[in-house]
């Protein structure tokens, strides 16, 4: 197994998504309207390998499910909205959260 494959299997190829999800708990994101990052394309890019890409797609969903409730609550709190836990919905991967203005 290559170092890249080992890092991917340990979830390190999605460390940027994990970090962004955790940072959103503490504050909003803001648009920076200029290019700050370029990705060099080469044969070992994780999205070019079908097995690694499939793994990353599944892990992306896992990270989403892990952080969506906390991020929705953080978003509502920063905007002064009430958040209602609608419980688990049939067929849903996780809890449903609805937000409404306090005066609604």
C-alpha cells in the first residue's frame, strides 16, 4: 500500500472537509472572491483512482451525517432562530432539524 493509499484509508484525504465542518461550529464562513488555492493534477490524485474516489465519496456522506445537526444548530443560533428537532424521519439517514424565526 502506498503512503497516499494509507493516508486515504485513515481518512486523511478528507481532513479539509472535517476541519471546515468543525470550524463552522464556531463561526460563519465568508466569501473571499479570489483564487487562493490551485490543485495540481497528476495520476495519483485521489479522485482519479476509482477505489479511492469511491471510498472518499462514502466518507464524505459519513462526515456530512456526523456534523449536519451541530452545524444546523450553530447556523440557527447565530441567526437567532429557534431549532426544532423533528426526530428521525422514515428513510432519513439522521435526525431532521427545522429552524424558524423566534417570532414565527
